C-alpha cells in the first residue's frame, strides 16, 4: 500500500471509528482491499451482517461484505421508535415499483426495500414476532430436515438479547408476561418493550377478547394465534431502534479480517468456464464453482472483480438475490435466453414462488374527547415530548407505530372455515401460477405440495390466518398471513446497473390475489374489524369509521372486495424467490442453503423461505442467518461450529397449562381509558 492510500485509510478509520480498513471507501477499494477473500458476502443487510460477524469470529478467515448502499448517519427518522411510519429516507430505499397488479386494479405499488448498511432493519417497523411452531414444521415437511420450529428456536434465542423491562401496571393491564425460557439474553440484537403505551392498546386487547380471540402473554412461544403486545427491536437502555448494523457490525469494528465496502453493487457472480468433470473423484464433480464476483459503483464506472477462496454468499434479499442469479447465468433457461446471458445452470425456480403479506389499512378515527394519540404530537406538545425523550428516554416517542396486534386463526374469521378450506386442494396449480417459467412441472409440483400444507396449517386453531395491527389513532390494518398467491422476480437486463438504476432493471410482480383466497381472507378481516370497533371496550374510544369502512353491514362482499382491490398494499415481507425446497419441487437451494448445481454459492436471505410464517419476518431472517453461519462453519474443513441441526430440544411449556387463554389480571375488570392526556405522557420507569 502506498503512502497516499495509507493516509486515506487512517482518515476514514478516524472518521468512521473503524480500524484495519474495515470500512473501505468506494473510490479506494482496489488500493485497500485484500487480493482475495475466503468469503464474499453480497449484501450488508440483516442476513449479510449476521453471517459476516459469525464467520470472522475465526481470526484466520477473511470476509468481504459488498453493500450497494451506504452507512446511515443515525437520523432521528431512523432511530426514534415514535417516528417509525413517517416515510423512508430516499437514499436508503431501492425505490422499487411492482408491475401493475392485474388481479387488483391494474395499478403498481411502491415497494420499499433497504438500500443501506443494515438493510431492512433500518427501515422496518421494529415488530419482533416469530410465528407458530407449525409454520416452521411445514418447512421441514417440504424436504428441509433441521428447519423445524425446534431447529430454529435455538437461533431465535441466539440472535436476541431480550429484556422484559415493563412497568408492573403495564404488564398487568396489557397482559405482558414473557416466557423467558424461549428468549435469549446473550445475543447481539436488543429486543424489548417501549417505556410508554397508548391507552388504546388496552381497549384493543379487551375488544379482541370480547370476540373470543385469546390474549397471549408472550406471542413468541410457538403458539401465535391470539392478541398481544409484541416485543420490538428496541434498545432498552436508550429506547432507540436496534438494527443489524449496530448489533452485528459496530460491535466487531476491531476485526482486521472483516472488510465492508459500501456503494458497491454486485453485477455478476463469476464462474469458471467448465464444471468439474463428472469422472473426477472430487466431491464437487459436475458442479459449477464460483470464483468471485464482479461489481461497480455505477453504470459508468469501471467493473471490478474480487476472487473468493471458499464461497460466495448471497444476502441481497428476496428481490435482488434472484435477479443477480439470473444475470449470472442461473435461472430458467428461457429467461436467461431472453437476457442474452449464457446458461450456467438451468434452474427453473429462481425468481418463482414469490410470496408476500398483503394488507389493507382501514381507518376508524378515535374521537373520544381528551384522548391522547400520536395525532397530538404537534406544536408545543411535540416539543414537550421530544424534551422528555432526549432527557430521560421515556414518553410517546419510545412507542413504535405498531405494538399491539392480533393473529386470528381461520376459525376466528369464519364459522364455515372447513368449507372455505375444502376448496383449496381442488384448485389446479397451473391456474394460479404465472405463465412461462411458473408453469414448469417442478414449480407446479412444489406449489401443489404447498397448497396441501397450507390447508393443514390453516385448519389449526394455533396458526394465524390474518393479522390485525392497531395504531393509536384508529387504523386497523388487516393482512393475510398464509397467502396462496405466488408472484415472481426477474431481471430485465443482463446489466443490473443499466440506465443508472437497479430498480428499473428488475420486474417485481407479487401477483396479489391471483388466488382469490387471499383477498377473501382480507375481506373477512375487515369484517372482523367492524365487529371489533363495536365491542364494549372499543366503543369507549368513540370510533368513527372513514369511507368505505363506515357501513360494512350494508355493503355486499363484491363492493367490499372492490375496495380491497384499490387499497391493498404490501407489508414489505417478500420471500420464497430462491426457495429452500427439493429440486423436484422447484427449489433453488438445499437445506445447506447451497444453490443447486453449484459447489460454493449459497443464498441466506428471506428468499430461501419456502412458506411465509404468520409473522413479521425479521425474527426469522435473523435466525436463518445465524443458522446459516453454523452450516457454513460446519461445512468448512478448518472452521468449527455447533451442529445447525442439533435443535430437537424439549418443546417450551404451554403458557396456558393453568387454564385457557383469555383475559389476565387487570384486563377483565376495570375502566378503559381515562381520557386524561397526563395519563399517557409516560411514567419514568427503570428496571
């Protein structure tokens, strides 16, 4: 390294509090980078940073993380929980737009995805839910040994540093009683509760209970159908956002074997010209081997290459990772031919099986006189609240947009749930899948298996079919949790940087409600909302439904469905586009997360999820990445790691063994809200 490069390295180390060239400036990458790395991780979001952290625990292993975005500066819009939902910072968002949604209203939808170190954990709503144990047992049933609930539980725990720090009166009134045996307390990621709750949270829980939906003291035990105050990725000490960068990257800044290069978009995975000969005695015979990646800072900038000694690991998310595979020559042959990309591996499932949680927000304005909600955070009240937050980290700004929610089983939504389910297996898979690669026999077979599993899942009383999320001002959002619709992702250009924007070179089509079951569930969810706001507890808030939710009783299902079609949006949970399933089911990666047909290329992000759990998926992504790190270590001859399939632990005790789920102390009796602003201005409380 010459003197200039050395001084540049020292300068950036001082500015960014990094050492040993960890954070590599975009314009000095060639000068400061190593000649090659053992592992190249594509994407510095949740999964990428988790794996980079764990692999570099071995000081003899070198890891390079290539991230297209930049470091965030920790602005209030990102770090303060109470500002969640006020929009994305444009530079931190890929600004992707979906294709027109033909089964809805033929309009596109904006689709925010993290374009920043930390990825989606910088943008998301902080909610930390895992889903039901049966959601993950279904992964194992789809041909993935070791990926059941018990196989994942140790990694849920490994990732989190859970703090059950709740004021006693809030614990009592809001039924918050975490089951500590299913939570980790030594992991990097801070998980806990805010120091403030809006009074409407209690009304929501009481109203849900009036409808016969159980209240869960802890929504993350594997029993997930019910209502709860969900924990959040909040640092308990300072009541700010806890994200993957601060949890998994900032804590290891001193490691000289971990390098992060920002503003570097990977444009291709590079393969050798020939696969290992089939007659070879090597274990990777007949498989393609990645020798590195190509990347650049922009379309006009020179393309750079970096070699890997061991593996290339894709962690760019369920939209970017399959697109990158396709432009690298791995995907449906017909798609690659259209792109003019030489076929390395004809793999039909790449970009298929895309799933998402679709949602519709209905507004029931809470108008009780004197009631304090997030709408009051203006003018002098906002100034007071800000002072309170920055002085002692209490008050409304510690509360994220959503903390109180319910996962309703199908039985809660329809007394004729068995009839509703009976129609699913009889539907022909090809009628619900996209044309072209989506009609490949392996894709059809995989979808048929999923239909069968989903029918079994939705029949269970402990599995959520619909989520209802409640904010403080009267929005009740209904989201389908086990969608039957399947979309796809595909690259539109062989160069993802063409025209200066990756977003313009990717076709994202979630195909919302291409299976009518999904919108049917949301319609039932909106009817559930209508019942909820009429409960005794919720009537205390004096809800005033806004159009078109103001008179659901007089609307037929057709009119309500039209409203759903026009207002449906994403919950930002894309998954499944590089599914972990057997090859004959349209899978892309094996249970070892290795791309089929390759010897050293893995995918470790949400794209590998074969079936969406009924949950906000960040908890699953953290756990997947933790498990992936152990798999990679185990597969390496020079690294040691715990057995990632050693997860057959004793199931956690049922929190309802002392009685049926229902109202806890302080919920069944007592008044609703007091209506006094001071009651909601936060009580200083410290564990």
